C-alpha cells in the first residue's frame, strides 16, 4: 500500500470513530432532552394542580365571606326585631302607667 492509501485509510478510520462518538453524544443529548421534557411536563401538571387548588381556596374564601355576610344580616335583623319588641314593651308599660320610679 502506498503512503497515500495508508493515510486515507487512517483518515477513514478516524472519521468512522468520530461518527461513532458523535452518534453516542447525540444519543446522550437526546436522552437529556427527553428527561428534561418529562420533568417540564410533570412540573406543568403540578403547576396546573396548584392553580386548581388555589382557585378552590379562593372560592372557599368567597363562600365563607358570603356566609358571614348573610349571618351578619340575619343577626342584625334579629337584633332589630328584639329591639323593636323591647321598645314596644317599654312603651306599653309607660302608657299603662306601670313605669317604676
């Protein structure tokens, strides 16, 4: 074999090794990318779950506020009724002349 043929053969072997090495690196990179995508997908799902939980919490807080407002209005109504009845009793006692001195 001539020196040129030997040099070409060495270059071909070097190129084949380089291609093998590049293929292996490509596979490694692809695996890293796939793992990264899986992690990002999981994180996206977790973020969506957290968003739903946050929405549920906000709805619960709004329900608590609405319940509180309704109960406060009911208490005010009962208070007003009791006050009116009490004032009526006082008025009747005064009109009957049964007011204590």
